[in-house]
């Protein structure tokens, strides 16, 4: 089993490196997403949905720039506008997936949700408000799922011109 996995990794080493770089860029995007979400909700008083859409959009713009420059530098010769539109389309679909998962997760983890008891207990144990735990927990779940959507679709559509 391990030998088979090692062979698979060796055969797809370039793609694995791309995925790791994509994940690093995504981590930066997540920092932007989480930071702006919390800033807008907790300090500026924005509704969660609007704050989430703003934070996600800021992260997408950052991710496009870094993906084009670092993860897929071979595609810099492609028309910028076309590539950005493709990236934006993938990420608008990702935003719909993200927002749906975020809303369901926020409801499940929130004070009236099905997982309110465990979430509230965890929040208390780590010294965080239940609301902040639900907000960030929902965002983490949504971000994790959308990472795979974004990588696969962007790799084989937006950045398909690489070998």
C-alpha cells in the first residue's frame, strides 16, 4: 500500500507540488477571508452574509494574483482578462457552494442549531464565545470543502494550458 502510494506520488510529483503551492496560496486567502470576516462582523457590525461575501471576494482576488504568478507561472502568456474571468466564474460557483455550506454549518453550530450543545461546550472550554466559534467553525468547514472544488476546476479549466 505504501509502495503504491509512493509510486503514485512520484508519477504525479509536479501536480502534488502545484497542489501544495495552491494550498499555500489558499492559506493566505483563508487568512484574508477569516480576518476580514471577523473584522466586518465583530468590529464593523456587518451582517454575516454580507461580511462573508466581502471576505471571500477579497480572498479570491489575492488567490488569483498568487496563482497566476507563483502556482501556474507558465500561464502568464495567456490573456489576463480571459483567465481572470474563468477564475472568477469558478470562484463564483465556489462562493455559492461556500455560502451554502457556511449557512448550514453556522446554523448547525449556532445557539439554536443541532450541534449547539457540543459547540457551546467547546467554546466555553477554549474561552471563546459561542457565536465566534460558530462563525469561524462554519467558515473553516466551508473553506475546506471549496479548496478541492477550486483546485480541480481551476487546474483543468482556468490553468489547463500547462503540462
